[in-house]
C-alpha cells in the first residue's frame, strides 16, 4: 500500500477515512483530527493551563504528545490506584508515565490513593462489593477534578477516544440511562463553583490509532488491560462495536457524531432540568444531595474494622 499523500510505503490503513498513510503523514493526520475536534467544540484557548489525566496507557500519552507539539501548556496527573501490588499494574503504568514525562521535560504529579485517601481500588471494591470499575471511576472523577481545581488549572483534559465514547453511548442507550446520556458531551463546562471544565480531544481518534502513534513515535506505554476489568460491560460492547466496524467502516464515528450533531442538546437540556447541584456537606464539592458519593466512600473505608 502507498501513502495517499506522498505515495511512499504506508504504515497504517484507516478504513473509515478510506486512507492509508506513511508514518509522517499519519502523525499529521492525528494532529489535524485533534485540532479539528478542539476547534469544532471550542475546547481550548492558547493561554489555558491544562491538566491531563495520565494513565500510562496509549491514549493519554499520545494525547499529551500531540497537545504539547501543538504548543499547549499541559501538566499531567497520575493516580496511583494500588492495583496489582508493588510490582503490578499500577506501579508499572506509573513508571511508563513518569518516563515519558522525563523524556519530554513535562510536569507529572502523582497522587497515591492509599496515602492521600486511605484505600486502594481493590480494597474499595472488596469492601463495598461493587464492581471495581465503578469505585475506580468515582474516585478518578472526584480526585482529578480536585487536583485541577486546587492547582488553578483552566481545563481538565481526558484521553477518552472514539471507541470509549461510542461504547459508553451504546451502553447508556441500551439501558436508556437518560441522565448519563445527557452528560455525554465533548465539553463539560464548569456549571457550578467547584467544577473544572472538562474536555475530550480524542473523540475522532480510535484506539488502534493511538496505539500506532505511540509505537511509531517510540513512546512506551502500558499494553496490558487493567486486571480488574474482567466482565466489564464496556469491554463487551467494544467487542460488539468492533464487529460492526469491521463490516461497516465508520459505524462508530457515525453513531457517536450522529448523536452529538443531532440530538445531544435535547438530552443535555433534559438532564440539566432534572439535576440540581448543591455543596457536599463534608468537602464542599458539588453533589446532587447531602454528602457526595466520594465522601461516603471515604467514610466507609475509614471505618473498616
């Protein structure tokens, strides 16, 4: 195969774009897709201070690389979740994130969940008898917002890609979780004091493309899936969508952007009308009622016998 731009040997085919690229023009394609997403959804301003949630995986590291090359000031924050013990998944992911930050002379803050909040994700999942992804998501949302707020950042940047967002939308649509559908936006504005603006610049980029970007750029990333995602519904839905995509290239993008372009505003309006936020009685962060879910989790974990 030949690159569609320069006719040199290609390294990657992107079927939904009917395109094949050499490495150099693939990097340009990735940058254009991120730039287009930022522009179309008015995500960022050149002077914004950005905090990126970094996992050590392909998506967050590829995004950090692209945004830095575009000239944005981007710091990273890594949450040490305590998954896999001292030499396990979390510690290995941290090493890769820290190495990338060192290589590019970027700032990476590490928040150790056990040290800062008194529990790990495996401990919280066992104590609450909830799916690990549930307590992990709750913890990440709260802590990342708090780190962005305390650090005086203008925007919290997340590495959610096309596959992630399409799978989330499919899961919530199958169950008609209208409230969650209403919150699935490329930009979540700071609608209440205590919330930081959140953006997702990888909406047009698929998982395999961030993986290819890292491999071709020589960026080492955590290849293994989190060992606690077994049985996760989102993983199964991604597999179903991959089958559909293989038979109809572009299906994921058409599904997600059809929603965003045509009906997302209706769901967002309905969600805003139904949900009123107030201050958590304990930490002061916005919540739907009384004490926020994160504070309730902390109380439960601190009261373990």
